[in-house]
């Protein structure tokens, strides 16, 4: 049985799938929504659309934060699922005030355990925890990320250039030369409708908790 989610967890899972498809195909999220897309747990929820489109609109800011906060991977070397989960949570933490920061973190860590690699949840939790500490201290984390890039003589354009396959002149590669795994690899998954979804002992959740 596929692992399925209820309530806003389902919406976050759908947003992740839309963002993953957009990045994989070199399109924006609105372009994906205007064409054909696949969801393993549809129909598309309004909150999923809001999250995916919102992340897409400020992606350069989110990527600047990820690029300057990651202690393990250069952003262009991260597994794509991890990168998009970080974008999703950071967007909620910074731009969706009705969602509590701990909830935004817990939700993507939960998704990372289903869709990511064995190390994804720990990596994501650590990076988001550092950002949460700054937010609690009143730091403008978006401005700080761009300032940190500028201190390196770089900009968000360099981050996007690296993500699009250009030379990475900003960050040192990790000592581990292994390549990041694709969406859902090594989890006994199958590819259905163009989207990886997890096969395992998961249960269908009935919690339609829209207050999260």
C-alpha cells in the first residue's frame, strides 16, 4: 500500500510533487499547473497549490538561504527531494505566519522520512533548526543569506547558475564523492504516472486536520 497522508500533510506532499516536476522539467510551477502533471494522492488541494506557487515565486531567496546554511552539500549536489522539501518548509517558516515554525519543520521531516534517503530527515532537520534559531532571534534570514553570498563575491544568480548545471564556483564539493540519490531511491518504490511514491507498510491517514 502506498503511504498516503491526510489533511495539510497531504497538501504538502502534493506541493512537493509539483515542485519536483517543475524542477525536473525546467518549468515553473504555474507552467506545470497549466499543463499535465501527476499526483499520487489527488485531487489537488488548494493549500498545495498555494504552497507550490508561493515557493516558486520566492525560490531565489529560498535557495540563497539553503546555499548559505548547508554544512554538508552544495545546493546543486543535494538530492532534489531534499532541496524541494527545504524550500517548502522555509517558505512556510518565513512567509506563512499562520503556520507555526515547529509545525513547518516537523511536517517536512515527516515527508523526508517517506520520500528521501536515510540521511534526509536528519540533514533537513538540522538546517531548518539553524534557521529557526535565527528567526526566533529576530534575524531577517533572507537578507542575511544574500549578505552572506555577497561576502563571498557571489549572488543568487550564481546559485541558480549552479543549479542549472553551470560550474560551481561558490561552494566546495563534499569529501564524499557519491552522487545524490533520485527521488525515493532505495526505498522499494515504483514509478507511477511520472512520480515516485513510497511502497511499504504505510497506512492511509484520515486526519483532515486543516488547522495545521
